[in-house]
C-alpha cells in the first residue's frame, strides 16, 4: 500500500511543547492517581489513618518531584487542594 501524505499545510508550531496549564493538569492528575494507588495498596496490618497519611505523603513526594522549587508546606497544601478537587 502506498504511503499516504497529508495535504494539510497546517503544522503545529508547539508540537512536543507543553503549556504551563497542561503541565499543571498533568501534575494534578499524576498526584491524584498516585494518592489513589497508594490507598489501594495499603498493608493489611496498617490502620486506616496510617494508610491515608502514607498515601498523602507519597502524593506530596510525587508533587515535589514535578515541582522541586516548592517548599514542603506549599507542596502539602497543593496536594490537599488537588485531592479535595478530585472528590
């Protein structure tokens, strides 16, 4: 089968670049997914409070990996906001 070529002259100029808003959405999605996954994979002998705290701490670490210039306190607040918005 012959190769197909596009007749379109429109080429996205920002191909491969992520805007700040998209990066924030991606980070929020990652943090929310990380928190949910950590809750699902708690140890059997772990209390619900400890499981929640562990999941929150893992989400904070994930957030700080994406935003290394943010303080621990700011990261914890941002993660709390992300989790509350996803409920």
